[in-house]
C-alpha cells in the first residue's frame, strides 16, 4: 500500500515576498500613480532619508533597516521558500528573547506631490508587508504581535504619508 505522502513528488519553488504578493493581489487601475517609475538611484536616496527620519522618530528604540527574512512552507510534497528584505524593523529593545513591541515599516516611493494615503494604497503593498510579518513571527516564536506600517513617500516632496 502506498502512503498518501508517497503519491506526491517533492516540488520546491523559491520566490520573493514581493513577487508572491504581486502574483496574488496585483490588479490594474487608472489612478495615474506610479511606483515603478522611481529609479533605483532615487529609491535608494529616498530610503536613506526616510531611514534617517525613522531613526530620529524612534530614537529610544532599536531600529534595523533592510532586514532579511525568509520562511519555508511545506504541504503534500510541495515546498515553498519565500524570502524578502523588510525596509525597517523597530523593537522596544535589542533583546532577541524579549524584543517588546515590534513594528515593521514598508516604504513605498511614488511620483505624486499631493496624494493621499487612500489614493496611494494598494492591497499588494499590504500583502507584501503581511508576508514579512509572518516570516518575522515564524522566526521569533516569542513575539505575539507585530505592528505593520505602510509609509508612502513622494520623490518630489520627500514627505511621508
């Protein structure tokens, strides 16, 4: 007799959290807001400024930037390896056994001057952030909750929303 697990060939897929979120949640619209037209150089400059602002805003807390995260999901012979780099992780302290409240911030740069959060928000952005939160929690079983924050920043004004 063949066991249920022997009926499946083991298949392994590796994907980034961003691509996975896009494949699940991406939908087009006519909003005119562009996120992908921001050049790598502009994005890097903007992220540095935002990271500096976040360090000032949370100066009494432990702030990490560009945090590598990964997780493996297995089911019926299928293995999915998901990885990504969260923009910013903030914890009450630097104690891995008891980090206190943790916050994940995902920064999205855009090309509008006077946009509102509602105009900029995309479910795919939240999906990416939720994947990061899940990966973080799966690697830190002592963390019971994570605050997730989407921060939209204009490349024109450098102001966050």
